[in-house]
């Protein structure tokens, strides 16, 4: 461990917080672009600085949606007067030095750009005092529209306050593009909430036009922070993800929302645009939620700093995994197994050895299978149950061998699909379809996936799904499955029950609809007025 003599001048002491101006070569390597677009972007930058400085508490105050005033105070490391003076200049940062450092950034900031950018478009005052310099004064630096107009000593508790007044004072056009005061204030609140979700252990407070708009004291963990931000009932219901690389929380199957409002992603502690993770989350729930419904997902990815490229977007809101890796399969897989586990614990009676606890009673109206499971009477939607079985079979083994048809079937293709069939030939082959051109607008099918009973309908369904970017397994499961109103033999029903009881998400069909109704004797006796 190194010990510094107490009375060394700051220039000699190589302490971590020291701000340097990046060389033009390094500065050049940094994704450039608009840093401050609206008050919320300035608030984001200032809070990130506070977090990088190790703050335990961040207070934000805005007036007029942040246009008249933004003030962010923290109790972090603070800066020496020399650093404060340099921090407001262009490309000045304590967080990286060389281009190589860009490969393993662990702080939220790294461009040395934010304070300079805010100072360039406002009347900005930075007041700070370094932690551990008790008894001495701090520093104040004032910048007006990009010009440093004052550097002085000032008193300040350990930590930093940055105040930006009159945002875009020199850019009237930009100011004209801003939303209403309310819209800008809401955007600021969203940014504060979002950053707060990424750091539960830090307290966040927001005042807007003198009124307290958010109060999020330091929380014990992510679940508690979610509870502070989105309410106890959502937080309590969430299912924990159990992977060392992808952790966090997602909503259980019974809870969904009409929008993607509850999607929040942080990679190595950095909040990133959740949109890029939306497809993976949607995939994980594709066969579990009804159309138009979305889950809640608070995802945390923990990768080595060298595995993530943060220098992708000027607003630092996107990251890229190095080596062309994709987080997609990992995210989908982690969510699926957490949901499957939750289903086992919470969803109905677990099947005993190979579904032995399930006894067939009979069929009702050619649509439902009635059975007994443990001490419950169950009514099963046979179409939905069959779809669930086929869906899970197809998803497990999408590259199924083709079953050769006893005699080939000619399928006419509708005009809009005729050209698609050759665009998706490879995918169709992989699914187990075998076909060849058969004159204008038709194909001759010689093989189909194992689950398919009606080759023509299945081929068209698969094509439709591929052309529309839909879930193939879902489309095929639906088209291949037992129709409503079909009488099944006892053996068929028993086979269906057995396979259904072994599916993972057996309570819902791949369209997200419930397929089981359960009744206990107590339910019935209550109904009959016997208890
Ligand atoms: N709240 C703060 N507490 C302590 N030091 C700070 C604070 N804000 C800024 N600094 C110091 O000022 C430097 C410049 O800040 P600035 O936000 O401009 O750049 P950065 O955070 O290094 O990179 P980026 O532009 O990506 O945010 C930081 O590197 C840091 O050393
Ligand atoms: Mg910064």
C-alpha cells in the first residue's frame, strides 16, 4: 500500500480523482455527438458524475422543467480547486487517460465532455470540496455560455454541487424545440428514477418548482428500490432471476401490462436503452402472455469491463458486447428458467412421476378433457393443451427431421406468399418441410415436421409466420393441434394428458390464454352450500 506524505502539493500526489485533459488522439476516439439535448440529459450527466464520485445521496432540484434551473448536489469525493478548474474544460476527465483505457471503462463517465457541454449552453456554477480536507475551503468555478467567468474559494460540505441556470440561453432555437414545462419535468423525473433503479444503495431526491417530486432513500436491494419507485405490490410479485451474469427481476405470468413501461436494463451498472433488450424479453414471454401484453423486467447484466464496449453512443446509453457476442440467448434462457421454476413452485399440483397423479374422467362436448389430479377436478381445454404440447416440442427441437408423406401433397400458394416460399426455403427446410416447385404459384410437399397433420395448412401457416416475423413454433403448434369439437379416444386423451402434464408452462396455451380450470371438493361443497 502506498502512503502519501500529508503535505505534498496536489500536482505531485497521484490521487485517483485527478482530472487531466485527454490528448487529441484519445479525444478523437470517443463517440462524438450531441451531449445535452434537453434538461433531462443534463440531469443524467450530473447524476452520473455524482455516482462516479461515490455519492451516497444525490439531491436534484429543477425549476421550470429544468430550463430555469438544474441543481445536482452530492456527498461524493468532491474535487480539489485545481481539478474543479480543469473539469469544466473540454476533454477533461479523471476517468480515463489513454485510448487503451477505453477498452475497460468501469465508471459511467469517460469522455470528459459533460461539464464542458453543460457550461457551454448555460450559466453554470460548480461548487465543490474534496472529502478529507476538513478545515479548508472548497472551490467555486462559474462558467457563462462556455466562458469561465470566476474561479474562487467557497465553502461547501464535502461533495459537489453543480447548478445550471438558463439552459440553452445562447441557443434559442434549441430551446424552442423543448416540450412543455411538464413534459421536461417528467423527463427529468424519469431519468432520476431510472438511475435510482441502477443504484439502490444511493438515496435520490428530486424537487421540482419547490415541491418534492421523488424521495428515494437508500434501499437495501433492488427489490426495495423497485418498490419505492413502482409500488410494493409489483415489487413483491416479481420473480428473481438466478444467473450470475444476468440477474434482476421479472413479472410472473399472472401479471402483465399494456405497455413496455416496466422494462429497465443496466449493463455493468450503466442504464442502457431498454429497447434493445425488448426483443429478448418479448421472446422469453412469447408463448406465455396474451397478445398486446408485456411483462415487467428489471435486468442486470454483469460482464467483465473488457467484455463491453461503452464507447458506442454519444449519450452513453448503448453498449455493445465485444466479439460480436449477443446477450439475447442468455437473457431469454435466464428468464425462461426462472419462470419455469416459479411455475413449478406456484402453478397447480406438481405432476407426480410421469403424470401418474392424473386420472382421466372423460371428455366434455368434444372440447374439454375432464380429469382428476390429486384432490382436484380439472377441466382442460384440449385444443389449448395440445397447442402447448406441440409448442414445447417444436421449441425444444425446431430442426426436426422431416416425416415423409406417403404421397406428396400439392399446395397452392396465395399470391402474396408465392415469392416468400423461396426466400424462406432454408428456414422451412430446417423446420422439417420438404417441397419443390410445382408450376406457377404452387409447391409439391413431400415431407413435413413430425407434429403436422395437415401439410398444406401447416406450410401456409409457417410461411405466414416467417413473412410476418412471428413465432414459428406458435404458428405451427396452433395449426397442427387438435381442433375444437373433435372426439378423442380414451387412449388419445390419456396420451394427451400425460404429455401435457410434462410440459413446463402447462397452465396456459402458447397464445397466453389459460387452459385449465381447477376445482377442489371444498370449492364444490361451498358452491352446494354444504360448508
Ligand atoms: N460530482 C462530481 N464529484 C466529483 N468529481 C466530479 C464530479 N463531476 C465531475 N467531476 C470530475 O470532473 C471530471 C469531468 O466531468 P465530466 O462529466 O465533464 O466528464 P467525465 O465524467 O469524465 O466523462 P463524461 O463526459 O463521459 O461524463 C470528471 O472526470 C471528474 O473527475
Ligand atoms: Mg461525466
